């Protein structure tokens, strides 16, 4: 969905505009398939299976059961294998009562009927769904144990439920949130008598059993993860698909340890470990090991019995392969942590969520890591990243990973011989007050190197220069890290107050790390230089202007290990907005990495574009660049970047936004890329899609100077998607989805406008229409972008419009679906009178393959429709691209 800054220009409306007949409207080819007493109509030209293939409920009309109101599903893809498990909940029959949790498996061709997951002494509630339901596939094809290999393709489904208070456990059993695990046996997926492979009832793995001993976040820790995984009580973000040698399931849970008063007084981390080489018949479910209370460091504070509330674990946690990262607060004052940090009615951990907020005197908050050994099934000792405080003194400290919404951890999944963790620390504040930090002791940005096998910290580096005259803490939500496409270096970019003038203003800084790579056989080099010796100096990217902060920054998009694009593998662009008295200014900082130690990276900064005052203020400090008024990506050669942005072309009158593009580098001029129609506006919601993705990495040898031809990879085409007034800006109606392709030929000498297709230069032609070519739908019924994916040079685009779901595709030559010269998107949902909910309802769910560069093949989209007449029950349907 478009950012708030864009949608403030418009308003959603609930009016449903049905264009049953419209002059010039073409007919659609339909195929009729019988389903019960009704006919389901699906188009023939979507490149995938018909909708009916996913209608696996008993009545054949949807995926979810008839007579039940479904919630949006969660789909967990298993890498690029084409398989997936989908979980969805349906509403309780009685308000406040138990709901239902269903699962279905996709084998690359067909779906199993939905199976309700159940458990002894437990039931499912909708409040426990979503972030508290996770899936781990057993990718054990190459496992050394034969029994484990026989389980290849099976899965563990962990979900949160509620104790029914029926097991008679001691101490007194009572209602509480707990964790259940359902085993899926892929060998039984086609057997209805065996629940299509879904074990029933599930195994309860959490043993805490008293009133209010509730589970918060649930997540897997395993080498089956692809990159960093973040689990919280409100959301979860992880990808699965790597080969699996071991799996642990972790969760955070409140505990009653004092036995004095009812209810919880502590929160701890718990885990169970699975033995993939479990003895016996591999057709039987894997059984979890015992519930282990994960050890933590208290630094003098207690973690058991009457004093257990002196330490507390943040409910949210992070994983990277076999490493579990958790935030722990400690203070030797009994009762202080629960009262100060955790507010049960609000489920809020104030200092945890707001680094830099007031703290109690002498509180210590550390980031601790434990390693799970997949070979032995054991949990290693806890280790603090870079901070070992004394929780019996009056000095405060606070450690936090940089924002989990972005990457803070890099390691072997990116080819590194170490794990590198970026975090912010207030090391030791001696003022003994409730204010966080002081001018002389404030938060710093750290990078810590870990041994990935054991989680042992090897060394740390402090990255930000400290000014003893100002309060210049680095905040974790103002940091972004990015690895190069070859994994040979990392950049970290952050905001920090700079005292270079009369006033302290927010500046932008960057530092490069020279990484250490795994060798050709995947081994770790015998000697790894200290991480502090592999960082270059912090570079300040902006000039100090009194009264003007750096407002936001953005790394060029389309970066990434292996899959990303850097036409010069040593160059990365950072764009930032730094106003001056004349107005808004976007700067381009061209960062050039150094690969020979000791490194001396460089930055050249130039003005990219100027705007009127307040025109390019985008809100948050770290910008993602997707569906926003500014974005940029590799331009295909010489390390330059293609930039797109909106501009008010007539500052003296009312706002009149148009879409423009330019390429970085000397002598580049901007060109207007929208329709150049004086009665249309482009609100500046861009998505840049570069093709093809990278497929190989290369190495630079500092000893010989040899530079592999595989190191550079640039896009050959960048499809620029944007929204523009469908007809006129004064119609009061919505926007159209349009596109131009930038032909990223590094040898081209053509003017910039002529490097677009359709051309935006001398032989100007209007952009390609991707949305419906007829009608002028109201706001809320106009196009909403659902998802995009690529495979090679092919680009797929899913969007909703006028109550239906559509698909557009650009082939390898950049041609979009057209018929008779007009846009011809394929209808994705069934063509009945029942519509896909329009805005402000949530978008349909889009799920592409994971752990792979080409994600288009097998991409899935799920939507809700009220198919059961006037019942008001929303039901799930799905369609899968070939």
C-alpha cells in the first residue's frame, strides 16, 4: 500500500463502482467448471492452474470450509522447491470462544483438503494465530542419517493455543497460553484416513501450566533458515528453505516462580530440541526433547525462586541459523524489573522497545546469544555480545540490536566465515538517575564478530566517533547495514548528532567492513584478523548546516548477496535529503569500497536534485524506497544508479506532481517519464524492478590484484512502475498503474529519455498501461499493487482493481500483456459477481518462493471472498502461477 505521505493526497471511499457495461469494453474468454450446484468461471489465459485447483474444501467452492468466517492465511514456502504449507484460522462460533486452525499442503501441483489442527488439553484461539504459528520443513535429503533422510519434505508446525485446564497437573493446573506442535508426514499427504499427513492430536511442548503463564513469541532456530529471522508477539519475519541438520523451537513465556501470589512474575526463554536422527520408524512423528529453560546471564541478579523477577527476557527474539539472540534485563532489586519493564495489561516492555528512553537507576539490558548444537541436540552457555555489566551496582547499561525490520546479522548464509552483529550500546552510565545516558556517556554503534558454531564473541568495534560536548547517541532505528553482492564487504550507514556548528544537527555517517569469506570448500580460514582492524574510518557524508538535520536516507535498492545488482561491484549509492534555506535537496553519496587492508574507503557526494521547501520530507529517517516518492537502483553500468522521484512542476500554484528520472554521474539531466498530460498527476509511488537477478559471485584477490569477471552484475532492464491520474486530476476518481522500462545498456550514448521504452525523449510516447484500460474507478476501487516477482527477464505484477485481482507480465523483451494495443491483464480470481474486498480492506496475500533469486515461478496469491450468499462468511481462494 502507498505510504501515508502519498495517500494524504487522496481518500479512500466505500462506494463500489460496478462497470457492468462500458463503451468499448471487450469480452473475456471464460472456461466453465462445475463445482457443486454452481458454476465457477475462470479465465483461460492466466499462466497458472485454475482457481478451482485450490478449492479443496468439501463443497469445492473455496480452500476454507463453508459456513466458517476465515482470516487471511499465512503461507510458508520451502525455498525454491515449489512446496508450501498454508495455515489459516476461522472465527469462533461464539464471541470469545475457541476458533479453528487449519492447515493444507501444496506439493508443487496440488493442495490437500484443509485439516483442522487439534491437541489434547488445548484449543486454538484466534489471538494466538499469525505471529504464534510457524513452520519448519525438514530438508534432510543430504542428512548423514538414513532415518532423517527418509523424513525429507516432512514439517513441524508450531502454534500457540490455550490450556483447557484438564490435565490435573501439579502445581494446580489453570488456563494459560502454551505451545503445541503438529507433525506433518509428507508420505501420508494423499491419504484422507491419515489426516492427509497432519498428525492429530498435536504434542504439547511447553510445560509451564499455571494461571497467566502465557506464551508470547514462537520461532524456530535452525540452519534451515535463510538469513536472519525475527519473532515477536505481534509479527514474524523469516524465510525457510536451506538444508536442515538440526532444529530447535524457542518461545518466550511468563512464569510464576515465587509461589506467593497468583499470576506471573517473570518472563523467560524456553526451547525444545528435535533429533532429526530419532531412532525408530521414520513414519512416526518426531518427538520434541524436554522443555528447557534457556540459561541467561544475570550479572549478579537472580533468575530463580523468589528472586527470579530480578531478571527478565524480552518477549521478542532473533535467530540466525543455530544462534538465538535475546535481550535480557537485570537488576538485583527484587521486583524492580517486572514493575519497571513489563506492563501486563499493555504487554509493553518500555525500555526494550524505546532505546534511549528513561530507565531506572542501575538497570542493565544486554543482548545475549546461545548456540544450539545440531549434532548433540544441546544448548550452549549464554554469552553477552560486548557488554558485561555488574547488576549489583548503580550503573546503567543498555544493548539492543539495530532495528529488526532491517538486517542486523550477517554470516555463513552470505558466505562469511564469521557472524557479524550490529547493535547499539550504552556501556556504563554512572549518573544513577532515571535519564538514559549523559553527554559524556551515551549510546554507541557496535559491530561484534561471533564464532557461528558456538556463539562465542571474538571481538567488537565501536564505529561512531564520540563528541564529548554533545549528546550523540546512535539510535537502533536509525541504522542500516548492507552486504555487497559478492559478500566481500559490508557498509553500515547511520544518523548521529554532529556538533560542527552553533547547534548540534543530525548528520549521516558510513563505515565499511572488510569481511572474511569462507574458503572454496566452505571452511573457515585459519586466522581471522580482528574485526576492529577491518573497519575503515567513519565517513561523514553531509556538510553541517545549522538549523537543518539530515531528514532521511536511502540505500540504492536491488542490492543483496548473490541476487543483487552492482554494475561496479565496489560502488554503492546512499541518497539523503538535507535541506538548506533555499529548499529541499537530495544528495547522492557514491561510496567506493576498499578491498585491500588496511582499508581506506571513500565517498564522493554531489547534489542530485533540488526541490521546493517541504516537498521531499518523507517521514521516517531510514527509507525503504518502495512505493515512495523517491527510489533508485543500479543503472546497469559503471556503478551508476537510476533515480526516480516526483516533483511539483509549478511551485507557485497548487500542487502538481509529475514523475521524473535521472541517472547519477556528471552531465545527467532529468527527464519526465509520466504521460506529460497537464491534467494528470503522479503522486510518486514508485516500484523499481530490475532484471535479471544475479546468479554468480566472484572474488577479488588482493595479493595478485586478480578480479573475477563474476563480481560485477548490473541490471539490463529496470521496469519503473508508478501511479498516475487515470483520466484527470480533477475527476475525483482514482489512479492508474503505468510503467516504463529503462534499458540499462552501459555502452549507450543515447539521451536519457531515449533509453526508456516507450521512449520518453524526442520520440515521446505515453507510458504503458498495466491496469484496466477502461473506466475511471473511484478511489479505493483503483489499482492497488499486491506483489511483484521476477524470473530471468520476465516480470510478473499482481494488482487489484474494481473488486477483482489481475496479473500483468512483461516478457524478456519488455512487452507487457496487450490486446489490440490496449492493456490486457489476466483475471486471477474467479469471474463471478462476488468481489475481492476493496480498500481499506487488507490486500490479498502474496507469497513467492524463498531462498532463491528467481521468485516468479510458483508465486501464490490468496484472497478472501464472501461466497456463501448473505452469510457474511469470508472464504479463502488461491491461485498459483506456473
